């Protein structure tokens, strides 16, 4: 890869990571950019997941110094995420991904409409969730974990909305908690991709550093924002990402190259 292309990738990953501390959906931007530079589809997804693990860790560090992470639910959320994302990582090896842009755009636009309908959601103190909502939240965490391990584009964005609507978290609490959850989601998927030899470690290390620093700075800034501004940024990102995916990836037929079954790995 040419030096100028590497510098462009580093800049894109750094800026995207800083913004996506609040908005999520990092991979919706970073993976298509990697495709544009001719990186193999499967390698791009796997290497992005490797770097995403460091981004999630960088975005989590500033929040760990506060009490904003929902520690009470963490054990169950982490267990469900690890199981779901492991399944998702394996699925990437055996199924095509042509339908991913349609799923992402539909989910993101639907969540934007949902969030607009409940304008105060996540901003004011909310009543405790009832049992049905809690169960729904845990089920969705597992299901989304599968998607997070498969591709991750829009995963944290959707998970943030789920935590706000089912567990009645504030936006600040949901953002902090999903960042920590994503460390486990991307981490277990990365282990699977490393096992299959899909990660470009040289490129991944450079992009991981860019994402870690971007997320670290982004999280420090996000802590200073009110729930109102966090929600405004989140909603704007939902609409922009949803429209981008719908117009360019779906209607424009510029979806990611198909990811078919993984080539067999032969021992030497």
C-alpha cells in the first residue's frame, strides 16, 4: 500500500473514531474506505475488527474513571455479547454479506424514526424498566452481538438505542456502557479472524493506534457534553449514516464485495 493511501486511512480512522464515541457506526465508514483502496473484503472486515477492539478500549478508558458505566448489568451483557459475537464471527466465514447494507440502512433509519418519536428518551431521569423490557433488552443484546461479530457496522449505534429504550439508561450511560461492551464483541470476533489468518497485522497495528487515540480524545470531549447535545449528535449521525447506506450502498449498488466461504487453511 502506498504511503499516501496509508496516511489517508489513518486520518479517516482517527476522525471517525473520535466522532463515533458518541454516534457509533465506525465500520459503516471505515470498511468501505478500505474496499476503495483495493483491500480484500474479508481482510478488510477482519483487520477493521482488530483495530476496532483498540478503538473501543480507548473510548472506554475515560468513562471508567466515572460512575457512568452501568456495572450492575455488565456481567450478563458481557456474557451474552461474547456468545453472540463468537457466533457472528464464525458466520462471516461461511455466508455472503450482500444483504448487510440493506440491513444496516433499514435498522438505522428505523431507529432514527423511533428516537424522534420519543424525543425525551435518554435525556431525563426515567422510571425503572419493567421485567418485559429487561428481557427484551437482554435478548436484543445477544442478537445484536451476532451482528457485531459479523460486521459491526452500526452495531454500537443500535445497541445504544436498545439500552436507552429497554434499560432506561441516559444517553451518557448508554454510550459509556456500549463502548465497554464493544471491547468484548470486537475482541472475540478478532480472535476468530486471527485464528483463520485473516488479519493484516501491519496495517491493523497502524490503524489500531489511530483509532485508539481518536476514541480517547473523543470520549474525553463527550464527557463534557449534556445528554441533550449527545442526543442531537446521535440523531444527526443516525440520519446521515442511514441515508448514506441507503443511497450509495443499496440504491447505488455500491455494496461491499461479497464475502463467501473462507478458503481452507492447510497446515504445513
